[in-house]
């Protein structure tokens, strides 16, 4: 007997959710590796983007797919500009602050995305949305470091929050440019992002040890080409309610790795603040899904 369509859809969604979890697990190593190697944010960005762009170009060639066309080039330039700015500010924030503070700062992207959907797509804000903004803000206040103790950590955390804003801009661009394929979106981020990073190559730190170069290769292949490409695929095919929820597994994994590898202190303020930010975003996603 032929299976109902919804059974096949459920099986497909399960596979995509597993891919999303794998993608998030691999990406959670990014802040730890960025913090742990001697390469600065320019070097890390150039190497990761170069590996990612070459990988996507190879995949597209195998599919005989044109990546850049007259209709897509401006969208890809915009993706590259925003993505490169997001990466630079995120890497810089990790170098200035701590792994957990960088991950928590970027996680505010969900609240930014909520507000930008209201601005660009006229999606109405509900009372739960405003509550979520308040809860997330309370979380931010809890984890914000005391600038009198370590000004650099405070500045790094603020930079991570700005990076979260840039990260929230990417779904808006992808939603407006929905005529781009997964490979074109990925190449826009990696290939065109590399065009912006390459201008600052002389500022990169290129005198590195073998271990540093090994970390860069892992960042480029595992955390960029594999993890980011998987994430672009699953976030394009799964409902937003699922991908937005799955994404926040990134924070506890990154915080745990930082605790295990760098012996980073996880006080109650940091844990509670991270929990509030995660809860605020998940609350909005699940309640919106229930309303639909």
C-alpha cells in the first residue's frame, strides 16, 4: 500500500533536522577554534572564505550550474558585504572577549530578526513579541560584563551583539532574493565575502605554527564548507520555527567547550542570561507556530 504523503514529508523533515543538528554541532567549534589559534580575524576570514568559495565552486561545476549571472550578481555582492562584516565583527569580538560572551552576544540576532520582519515585511508584533524583547534584554543585561573590571570584554560583547544584528540581516536578504539557489547564496557569502576580506590581507597574521594552520583548515573545511552549506540547505527547506529553535543549541555547546578547553568560568549571571536570551527566542518561534 502506498504511504501517505505526510509520512514521507515527516521522514524528510526528520532527516533535515538531523542535518541541522549536525551543522550546529560543527559550527559550535568556531568560537573555540577562533579563540584558540594565533591567527587574527583577517587571516581567519580569508582562509575560511577561500576554502568555502572553492568548495562551492567545485560543487556547482559538478552540477553544471552557473553561480554568477547578471540577475544575481548584485544580490551576491550584498550577501558578501553583510556576511564579511558579520564574520569580521564576530571574530574580533571573540579575540577581545570570551567564547561564551561572543556566542551569547551573537545569539541576540533572533530579536533583531523579529524587529526587522516587522519593518521590512510588515509582520505584526504581538504582545508575546514585546515580552520576548524584554526578556532577551534582561538576559543581555545579566551577561554584560562589568566594564570597570575588563573594558575589553565589555567592548567585545557589544561587538558580538552588533555581529548578531548583521547575522539577522542575512535571512532578510535571502528572503528578498529567493530566486537564488542554495549554491548561489553560499557562493555569495563565501566568494563575494572573500572579495571584501582580501583588501585587508596585509593586516593579516601569516606567521603561524603548524597547529594554527591545522585549526584554520578545520575552520575552512568542517566549520565553513560543510557546516554553513548544510545550514543554508536546512534553513531553506525546514520551517523557521524548527531552524530558529535548533540554532540555539549552538550556545550551550560553545559554552561547554569553552569551559572544558579554556577553563572559562560560567557564573550564574552568564548561565541565567544565556537561558533568558535562548528562551525569549524559542518562545516567540513556538507561540507563532501555534498561532498559525
